[in-house]
């Protein structure tokens, strides 16, 4: 995700998203974040854990750590985040983890002005706020969102590929 998906020449960290469409065969990605981290440790890539999930079988399990290329003594350490993302949250997660901070804030503001709420977990409708803009209700996840393009379409924003979201 992140700068790699935006086509940047370099990156300070690595974001990996793990998910699976359960409608295919009824299986989810439950437990795969932990399994992936274990395989990365065995391969000499994962070096240190900075935080581990409270429940490593959760669909939104997350491991923050440090990694480097194996077999290279001069390889730089990089921060790495391995995140489990429930399938229905993937379109919003792709936008969040593939866009720069200003782009994310702008898209969220657009959503808010249209009565929605957008975060890395999804696009929500029927969000109620008081006169000061304080959220009173969480809203309801918009059904039928299958891709990033769906979110852009609902928010009436021209789709921009990740490489145009670096700001």
C-alpha cells in the first residue's frame, strides 16, 4: 500500500493489507496476519515487533514492527504495518492507505459536507451531528461499495488513481 502503490521512488515504511472475500468459499483471512508475520520472521525479513494484536484471530488484527531485507548486513530497517482488513472495508482501506494525508482529509471533508462519514473502515451514511459538528451517531455503512471507484462515485469526485493521491 502507501507510497509503493502511489509509485513513489522511495518509502519510509511499508503497509501490508491482508483480506479475503468470504463469498467465494466461506473462508476469511482469520489468523493470517499472525501466520504471515511468522513466515516473515522465518525468512529473516521481520526483525522486531513494536505492537502485537490483542486478538490475533480477529479480522482486523494488526502487527507493527521493523523489517529489513534478509542477508544484507547494510540493509536499512523499515517500519512495517501488517493489517487485517475485513473484506467489506477494503475499498475504504485502499483509499486511506494509498493516499497522502491532504488527499485523505479533503475526501473526508467532502464526505462530511454531503452527510457521510469516511474513514479507513468504510463510507457511512445517515451520520447525525450537532450544530458544532460533533458526531451524535456513527451512521450506517453504505451497502454495495465494492471498490474505491464506488466511493469516489458516491461522493461525486472524479476517480484518481493512487499515483495522483500523493499529497
